[in-house]
């Protein structure tokens, strides 16, 4: 069970005064207008202006009730034995919200310095530092939210004409973002393709019969060869979240320390198909994929199969 927050949690901002939200009168169905809240993908436009409420700027702020009633940004002092997963659970957040609010953790969630401070938002989302040339439109598109959600969030204190100062901090409620490396080549002339184009951080050795390939947390991991997914869950033997693919002819590949799977057991996958995302066990040397190749159940050196 998570421990209650102690004096190590301090308020980062003054208390925001509660505001009365007017309840609009019911409108006929043919007059109802919606705010578009689609998520940005490479295939579609972020948002369509004609779906916004024209009078959005004059609307009262929504309630934006924080998790567990919290309404402020807080700072948490890292205690001995803390992990990012445990701190996130304590505050009712996900680890991505903590990562995207604390730049040092963004690419390596294992870097939790004892005695250091973490920014903790009252809502799931991200804490963005405004860079030169950025606008509400570009920031909203980056995180896959509507501009009005950033404008209306009370802690942002934005007013017309919404000029953003470089270095200003903005809470992006429900904001999401990803990091991905270039997709590795399929290397069709070799038995297997690399599962991601990361950095080889540990090779195949007597006491480490696998390859560790480092990459930013959340980067996609790809199937080294076509086959059938036979395992997608957390392994209790130090592997963390693991995907196993059976390629036939008594060969399997294993991808461990993942953030999660993008496939389910029984799925047929192609060589180079995304199957998961780079994660961490919470106590590793950094986000990476632990990549194994097994022939007839025995561990073999993956470098003998890769370009």
C-alpha cells in the first residue's frame, strides 16, 4: 500500500480560488455544438477549427477537479527506495505524467536521485516549458489536445490575447507525447532483423546471454522475424514485461523490459512489425530492450543472426 504524503510534499503554487461555473440552459438538439478533442496521429490533422466553439474564450473555466481533490502543482522529495512507479501510484498518476513533468526523467525513468525533487501535477498530462516561437496551436498539436483545454486550465492563468513568454510553464491536461527512433532496416538477407535502432549497451556474454539495446523510453520495438506471438505479460524472473515470438523451426525471440505490448498472444506478426515499446523494470541501468534468441530452447548469440 502507498504511504501517505508527508512533509516531503510541499506546495509549488498558491491555492487557486474556487470559481463558480454557470450551468448553461439546455439547448435544442439542433443547436448543440461540440469541441473536437481528437488525438494527433501522423495520418490526420490535429484539430479542425470549425469544430471549436467560436465563443470558447468567453466560457467560464471548467471544474478540472484534480486527482484525490488536489488542485496544485506539488514537489515531492525522493525518499530512499522510491521508484518512479511507486511515486506515480502514490499520487494516482501514470509514470508518463511524471516523466513529462521532469525533463531529467523523460528519457530515463530510472534516474531518481535520493533527496531530489519531482514536479507532481494534480492531473494526468504534462508540464511544458514554452520555447521560442511556440504558440498555443503548436503546443496543443504536440500533445494531442485542444487549445481550449490549455487555455481553460486554471493553473495556466492565460488571458486574451494569450501571449506566451519563453520559459513559461504550462500544464497540459491529458497531454501525451512519444519518442521514437527511426525504424530499423528489415535486413532480408539475414536470419533476423534488429528489433530497434538503438545503442548496444551490453553484449552477449557468459553471464548475459542476450543483447541489451538502449533507446528512449516508449520507443517502438519491432519483430525480428515473422512468427506467432506466444507470450505477452510481466515475467516474474527479472525480465519485466516480455513478448515472445515463435518463428517455427524451434526458434524463438524474446523482447524484455518493455513498457507494454502492441500485440496479443496468438497474433501472427510480420518481420519489422511493431510489437511493443521500450520500458524498464524500475531498477535497471536505463530504458532498453533485453533481446534473446533461443534455438531448441537454448540461448544463442543474437549477433550470429543479425546484420
